[in-house]
C-alpha cells in the first residue's frame, strides 16, 4: 500500500515536471517566434523605405522633365541612378521580380535611346526635338512604373 502511494506520488511529481518542461518549451518557442516577427518587421520597414525612395526619385525626375530643361548628361545620370536604385530593391515575390525587371528593361531602353541621340550627327535642333520626345516617353514610362 505504501509502495502504491509512493508510486502515485512519484507519478504526480513526474507529470508535474513534464508539464512544466512543456510549458517552458512553449514559452521559448513563442519568444523565438516573436523575435522572428520583429526581424521581419524590420526587413519590411527597410523594404518600404527603399520603395518610397525609388518612388521619390522617379517622381523628382518626372517633375524635372516636366518643369525644366534637363541636359543629356543630367538625364543619363538620373537614369543610371534609377537603375541602381531599382537593382537594390529586393525581389522576393514573383510579382516584385516582374516589376523590377520591367523597370530595368524600360530604363535601359531609355538609356540606349539617349546614347543614340548623343552620338548622332544631327543638328542641335534635331537633337533637342528628339530629346523632348524622349523626355515625354520617359515621363510616360515612369508614370506607368509608379502605378504598377
């Protein structure tokens, strides 16, 4: 009888210890999950900041193209800057990769067109006319890219 009571008492102690271990492990798992969430939130804020910066650069270029004269060199520099900013944006999802690739293709096409204008043997007036047309095309492209 005493052995049965001891066995039951030992079983109760072991059960309590097992429950305590389970609770401690669950607490540890929750803490690890919370740490991962905090890390992911930080990554999300960084990504959102990069996206906002890229949208800001695109908006500034659109405004400059609309409001003032932009030289060929300045335009080339701004397109290169946008390409670098686009290259630095992460592309985790398929949609992000597609958008990033569309931006890159458009920006590189505009760069090539700009180089053609720079290297052409046309008169300054013809170059200015083509540059104005290119600026309008870039404005349209940037507008589409910002809203896609």
